[in-house]
C-alpha cells in the first residue's frame, strides 16, 4: 500500500470550498523566527537549506525551502513571522515526489518534494502524480486540493524570491512548544504586536524595501488606510515599545532632520534587539508628539506616500 493512502482526500463538489477532508489550495506559507525573517528581508529571498531533521533525505545533500498550507489556531510551532506565496507559482512545471509521512508528529505531517530534477532513480523518493495519486495533495480540473487534517510540508528544491510574496504577517507563537528550538525558544507566546514592532523597526531603521510591495497593499476592511494592516500592527508595536510613556522624552531635539535621524537610529537598535539602547536614544527627543511626528515622516518617506497617518 502506498504510504500516502492513509492521508488521501475527497475532492470537494463544484462550488464548495472543502469536503470532509479536502480543501482548496491557493496559498502556502513559510514561518520563521525574527532573526531568520530579518535575514530573508536582507537577502530578498527564502534560501533553500539542507534538511537537518530525521527525514529520509537528511543525508542526501538536498537543499529545500519549506512551505505549508496550514495555519495555527493556538499559535505557530515554527516561529512568528509569516511569508505567504501563491501555490501555483511555486509548483508550476516542477516534478513531484512523495518523501515521507512523519508519524511521530502530532498531528502527522506528510512531506512532498517539488524539484526541477529528475529524481526517479532515488531510493528515498516515490514519484507522486497529483492528478492520479490518491493522497493528501490532488489536482482536479485545474484546481489543487490538500488535506488540512494533518500538517502539510512541501519541500521546494530552490530559493524563493520575495517578489513572489503576497502576504507578510506577524503571527502568534505557540505558548508552550517550538519545533526548531523546543523549550529554549524565547518567543513562546509572543504577541503579534511585539513581533511586529521589532520587525518593522528593523525594516524602517535599515531602509529595507524587499517586502514593500506587500506592505503597500491597502486593507480590504478599511480602504481609507494607505498601507497594510501588517504595517499598522508593526507601528503600534514600535509605539508601545518606544513611545507610549511621555516621561521617556524631554531631550533637546525637535527639528525635522535631527528628529528623523535620532528615531532611525533608535529603530535600528530596537530591530537588532537592543531595546534599552533604543529607549535611551529616543529620550533625546523633546516630546512624545515629536516622536510620533518623526515616526509618521519616516514611514511616509520609506513608502513614498504623503498622507499615511498613525492608526487610531
């Protein structure tokens, strides 16, 4: 019996989003912790890396980028920064191979490799045809479906450019478990706002523009906002970390160029994990109002907008 048969799905009927165990597949995600997310933003792409866990491919020297269709009700076990990509662009014209089912995971994880290479001779892999193989990933009448009852792990043998990214979000970390770092993880139960504050400070403080096309997307829920909800969450995290207490201010700096230079320096420090030093630097600003004015100016300059304002 094929290893994938226990994870087979039912194709939803026409017009339905899901069946008993089959869901339409349109978007996949890559979730990491803040340091790795910062490296991705600097590189401008997700970098394929060697497989290091107990996978069958761990000794094959195969380098992959991990993607998953899953979202996490109780918090992600992989990190707290999420990059999202359209499914079709990531698998277009690639060969597909079944790798394994990780039965020691709860829930089980199924792994499928997408590659440009012909790996039919590999002893570790089995060819998997989504149009005919009755497993957890199916293609039917030009549409894709996946089994959301388990953890989907799609292994793409290539880097993935951020130009293809369609979503950038700060997500809550699982409160008690982290797959990469176990109990030593410093981000257990970290809120999206706190993560967003440090990530947005990193972007603005270092003038990184690799994800601007996503952050410029106006929220569907409020078309009056000039930039995305994700940016607003990050800015609120910056305000909470650096600007909420008026007693932090009282320094001599208030003029346009000087206040922006001070705040950019503070954002760079905060984004690199030096919160105490960042607070000492913003204390040079004359008031909380000057801090917020400079923050608005920096955001508008970064995204080449004129009328973005702080969220209410």
